[in-house]
């Protein structure tokens, strides 16, 4: 049988052309006014995930490299 894509993971994680796994930083929804400016700026950037996570993502996303 063909493996189905895990929709929750596919909405949160992007696999780039070269196989890098990228996600958004957590905790951006609310209560950001009390954070320092530095923390707020850092939350806007994406995070590159490591090799072990990449291995696990392969099981959820059949189209990833």
C-alpha cells in the first residue's frame, strides 16, 4: 500500500529542495508584548532541525528525501 502523508506534520514542517528540515519557532501566538525585543525578533526566524529529527520525519512525509 502507498504510505499516506501525516497532515499535522506536513503543516508544521517544510522539507527544502536540498533535504533540509525547517520549522517555525514555537510560542508566537500571544503574550508576546511582555517578551523583550530580542526574543520577539528571534521568534520570527525559522529553525533548521537536526539529523535525528530528519530521520523521524521521513516516516511521516513519504515525499521527503
